[in-house]
C-alpha cells in the first residue's frame, strides 16, 4: 500500500536504496504534516 510511512523526505535521492519506490508518494510538506508524518531523522538538510 502506498503512502503509509510515518516519515517524509525532502529529496527522493536521499531515500534509502532498499525502499520500494513503487510505494513512494509525492506530496507537499504541508500535506505530509497534515497526515501526521514527520521529517526523516536520517535525512540531513540545512
């Protein structure tokens, strides 16, 4: 099922390579937050 992750990423290139990209859903940060998601702690950003 797509989009069930509790986290979101800013850049798809930073998502781990073992991810099933068929399940990755693109959405705005605002939508992700409204769905209860939080930014991945593994992705570094400035």
